[in-house]
C-alpha cells in the first residue's frame, strides 16, 4: 500500500484530537518567558504550554534568537525538536524587550503575575494557596535561568508566586517550574471554566 491513502486518515485523526481537546484549552492564559538563555528550556516550556492547555506563549527575546514570525518558528528545527513538535500547535510570539511585552499585555488588558523562588514585590503567594481565577486575562512570567525575573516585570505584576523549596539548592529549573506552576493554574482555571459553562447552560446568573 502506498502512503497516500493514509494521509487523509492521519489528518482526520489529528482533526479529531484537535476538536476533542478544544473545550479544555485555558483561554486568555499566556505563559511569558523573560529572556531565556537556553533553546532547550524554550522548547520544554512550549511543550508544557501545549500539554497543559495554555493558550499562548510569549518570549521576551532581546538577542533575537527566535524568528519574528510564528510560521518561521514552527519550521525552526531546534524549536520543533526540543518542543517535540508542540511549537506546531501552540502559538508563540516574540518581543524585543520586557517593556514591549508588558505594553502589549496591558494594552490587551492582561494582568501579569511573576514567579520566583524569592520574595519579590508587594504581594507574595505560595503557588497552591493563590486563586488564579480572579483575573479574566492572565499572563504568568518566568525569569531568566541565571538572573531570574526582572524588577521591571515585578513592578508591573499583581503578585509573585513561589514553589516552596526544601532542599539545599536555590531554585528549580525553568522547564520544571513552568510544568508545576502551569499545572496548578490550568487546573484551577479549567475547573472554573467548567463551572461557569455549566451554570450558563442552565441560564443562571454566573459570578464571572
Ligand atoms: C533557574 S530560576 C532563576 C534563579 C535565579 N537565581 C533567581 O534568582 O530567580 C529560573 C526561573 O524559574 C522560576 N523558578 C525557579 N524556581 C522557582 C520556585 N521555587 N518558585 C517559583 N519560581 C521558580 C522563576 O521564574 C525563575 O526566574
């Protein structure tokens, strides 16, 4: 048998999967990577973004390591490999600076929160003790591997979230952190989305 007849079958399966996961996508949730150094970490975060149903990923990329256009990113081998092709399915946008990214988010009425193993800014919360459903549009920032999150991002964020550390080392790596943080946030927001839809279907007043 030639490969041709299998192609539409494969396309149908992909379409079926895409339709099946649609209701679980967390709309208006963006993961922001601020000045990541390692392409493998970018790929891992994009993989987590896709796997956990985060709507988009933004990358603050002052060194211009990524192409401007998402289509070009999808064709970049290094990103496709490290994200195990998740880049093909999750929208990624790059920014030249933290300021440009914050301005874009604020213009679109997104509230930012930062993550750090340290106490930063005015309001600090332990990851699983905070409520991530109170902001309709939420951007979650992850900092650089060595320098962490910038003061600029902290200043323009509502709070700083941390995963408690009980070992001798100072921090978790970017890929691990994004997996843990985005798991908690998407879990809360999916539960909320489900509850809101359930109420709406019955024509009752929602608390959104
Ligand atoms: C390798 S860490 C950076 C360590 C850096 N020395 C610092 O001061 O933050 C990279 C990023 O992962 C996230 N991160 C690492 N450990 C974390 C933790 N325990 N809680 C929350 N975020 C963490 C933060 O976004 C951090 O900027």
